[in-house]
């Protein structure tokens, strides 16, 4: 419970991408407030009804200089109810893909080096499988994650994208940072609505497969999490070295 | 023309739209759910993007996922196909708000035609006959009896809210009406929390005939003729053909001309289909409009030679129609068979599985629109449509003969399909005579229908072999099911797609 509260406060810290508040004088502010009051009385009730009825995530209406945008937090699984309490994996189940949004995409490799039998890391449901991946940069081209040596696979878990959008890692989540399951390591911006990318397990941030600002698809592999192993894990030199960097590590 | 189009659908229609994009030289991105990763449209697409998990509410029905996918792939238009969000005016509006084009009617047009009741009133005002009904909601029994008397029995009692046959009863006399009203009120109350009822004339032995229209942004519209969709099971179309055998050529022309005049006057835009119930005397009643490309559009394409998806995209891009009614010259007869993964011998139960072998039929004027391939696994999450076989002939008899040959060639192994019911229909006397109504299959029950057809086939020739997979005679439905159509048969309005 305490964790949840902590994270609930934290989720507000990065400014949303389109946060728009400059400093303005008192007259402008008062005018704005009047306009807001008027729009709220006339427009909002019908907009809210509409939003509720359509199941849409967002409605925007423009009137003169004014623009009203109603948005409901689309949670990781795309369903419109609040996401605060339900979309994070429970800490009681580290590594468990009980994360509603991308069950198949969280690749948890068996620890006991059994991965030699597996053809490649991309063979499950990773985006490498799609014939024509869209958006991702070269680092996630098909088969690329599979390039890493079999030795790495045993400790490999990957945080995947909860939605289609633009990936923004949290600044402090650089390679080598220790994370616990459920920690937020970045967001995927879906039309201005941030969707959290969380660490699926306890571990250390490893290679990133996607650069900040890159478009990603649902389930795409974003950031590798090295499981806390017997030996300290060397962070790759460059985040974008991707699988290659990891191979050399 | 658009720079790039996002195809926000799956299965055969995603493939169909992809083909139209190819023809136009516009790159297309197929948006897919995790369950469709291995699907044919994804494999054939210029680009593909995973938008969410198998659950359609989180993928094909998720407006944010689809629009975000369009934005990040650099698309400037979204084609919704049919079903899913294809007629959702809210979606169309948000697509527009993001600077993208919704390939279909603009949101304000969708909104105008969103309510069935409102659309009926609107188009009735522009000269289309609608099913006679009570003047507003029924106040009490006396009012109901008066109204029923005025409309003429039999009448259908319908709840104002909801659908799906709940609270609906067909009654043939004042006494039945009095008894049924109480039941309907309580059913409607418990199902929809609203017990207001109204009456509609019951169209006995109706046929379902629709008119394809297309209107550009500048108010130029033409009709592309009619289609008969009377072969249904549980209000789902399974065979569509054109032209309808139910009406004479002048009557068909009259219907189509009135339909196009009404929608142009009412400000419709893009492709659309007006659905009508036709009674045995040839009277037609408008029931609803479908504001999208339809499953059965290839029937019209075969007759007119017009690529309707290309046309739809062009109109959405703001291009003028470019031709007039005189340029539309439908020729011959076409029949479409919906090939579904469902067991006709067992109540049309949907089937899933892996396609072991697939062979599309060929020959002159035979078209197969399908996303099947050997090894394809049919996901359990979506509808059961596997593809459509469309056959053309210079006349109905030739089209039927070609259809028989094509259905015999069509091979879909690994999953039970409804191909047997199509074969059964092609030996059914009523179908062959063109005298069928919407209850042709449901009246008997599908299993009995198959059995009866097999018997006919045995009696009439060695055609039995082609219906070999028909139900064993032991599964004949109880004879009691030959009752007249269920009350909801008037609800052809609820036939989706």
C-alpha cells in the first residue's frame, strides 16, 4: 500500500508534454476564468456525456480562442477506468507477466541457461517478429535482440511498450540504475496522454532498444532489465548500443 | 490524394482496403492486434503496426491506439473498414481533430444519420416510405388498440429502448395485443429500465433489399443499384445477390432512384447503403442506412465494374465523383457467399482452428476475397468471416451454375465452415426460383435445412456428393420449429454489416 502511495505521488512529477501555463497578468487571468466558467456550464456537461457514451479517450472542442479538451486517463490496457491502482504488477510477483497490458511481450527467460534451445529472443511476441516493424529505430530491427549471446539471455527481461506512441525514458533511469518491479522507467506518449512503462522485475536498467522520442508500437521491447545476478552487472557503455553493447558486456 | 493510409481493421476487409491503396499508389499501414500478428494483411502490408492486445476494445475499438498509430507512422487518413469503429461519429470527430481524414462520411454526417429513428424521419421527409407505426409511444391499452386498428394487424410491439428481440412481440389480434402488452412492458422494463412501447406494422414474408449509393462532397450522387440480402440466418446475411429477384426492373429502378434522391437531399456524403424491407406485393419500407463500405460490396463491383473502395477513398480525399448515373451500367447477375468458420449443422456454432489446406476456386467471373492461407490460425476473438466467394454470370441461372462449380472447388480444411449450407441453398427450390424470404433457413432450423437439401439433391440427381458434408439425417430439427417467423424477424434492421 505504501508503495502504491509513493508511486501515486511520483507519477505527477514529469510535466505532461503539452503543459501550457505561462505567466499572465491579472486581467487576462480573470477573463480566462470567466470564459472557463461559461464553457464549463454550457459545454462540459454535454461533452462529458458524449465522452461517456462513445468510449473515446479524448474529445476536443474549439470555440474562438478557446479549446476544451476532455481526456480520460487511458490506462495501460486501454480501458477507460482509472489506472492508478490497477495497472502495476504486484511486487509479490516479480517477473510475472501479470501486467495486464502486454502479457506475451514480457520475456522472462529461464535462469538456468536453457535459452540455447530457443531460436532467438525475438521469437516470442517481440516486435522483431512483425514482418515490417514500424516506428522503431534501427536498434530494434527484426532479429536484433537475438544478436545478443546466449549467455545474456538467462538474465534478460525486457520492459515493453504499453501502447502505440512515442517513448520517453525518465532521465534518471540510466543504464546501471537499480529498479524494483513496478518502478516507472519512462512513458509512452499516446496523443499527449502518458502511459507508464514500468520495470517488470527487480533488477538493473540495461540497454535501451529505443531512443528517447522514438515511435514505438504496442508490446515493443524498450529497455532491458538485468536481473540481479551473482556478479555485478556492468552497464553497457551507451544506452543505444543496444543488443550489441550487451553482447560485449 | 492521401500520403499514407492507416487500415484500422483486420481480415479480408483489411486486405481489400490494402489492395485499393496499392491501386491508388498510396502506401498503407495495417494496424493489427497481437492476435493478428501472423495474418495475411499484416504480411502483405507496406507497413504494419501493433496497436494492442487481442481484445478488440483495446485494439481495433481503441480510438487513442488507432489515432496514435496513424500519427506515429505518418498517415494522414484512416480507413475503418466495416464493423468496429466504422460508423462511430465520435471516432470520426476525434480523427478529424487530430488533423487526419476519416475515410467515410464526415463526423457531422455520421451524427445526422446516427439515430435510426431520426434517420427514418429525415428520409421519410425526403420521400422514402417507412414502416407504418404508432404515432409515438403507447400511452395505454386503449391507445394501443386504436393505433393497431389504424395500422392494421399483424403488428409488432417494440420497446423504445434497446434491441435484440427483448420486449418484442408480433400480435395478430386485439386480444393477443392486450395480453402481449403487459409481458412486453415488464420485459422492456427489466431489460432496459424503460417500459415505453410502440407499434410497427409487421411485414410478413419480407425480403431484405438494399440500395448502394455514393455521394461526393459536392452533392453529386449516383446509385449503384440494389442487392438482395434475404438469405439470412438469425438476422445475419449469408448470401447476397444482385439484382434482387424480388422486384421487376422498373420497380428496382424506382427504388434506387428514390433512395439516391432522398440521401442527396438529406445531405449524405460518401458510400452508403439504404436497407429496405420489401413485402410480397413489392411495397418497400426504408429501415436504416449503413454509413460504410459493406461486406457485400463486391456484388455491386461485379455488376458495375466500379472499384468501390477506391471510389470511397477518392471521395474522402475530396475528389469529385467524376461520373454520372448514365455512366453506371450494371450487367448480369452476381452472388456472394460468405464463408464463415461456423458449424451450420450445429446451430452455426463458431469454430476456431488452424487452416490445413486452402484452395480458392477459379474460372471465369469467380472472385475470392479472403485472408486465409494454409497454416493460418483463426483467432477466437473476432467474427467468423473467413472470406467471400463472389460469382458473376450474364444471368442468374449461369451465376448459380458457376457458383456450384466454385463451391465444389473451394477447399478449406482444418476448420468446420458453412460451405455445406451454401451448397444446400443452391439446390433449394425456393432459392432457385428466387422466391425466398428472410426466414428461409431459420424457419426450418439449419440442421433440418441441410437435411432437406440433401434429400432434394439425392432425388434430383447425383448432386448429393457435393452436399456430402451436410448433416446426417438423424439431426433433423423437431418439426415444431416450422412455426412462422419469430417476432424479431421484422428486426432486419438489426442485421449488422
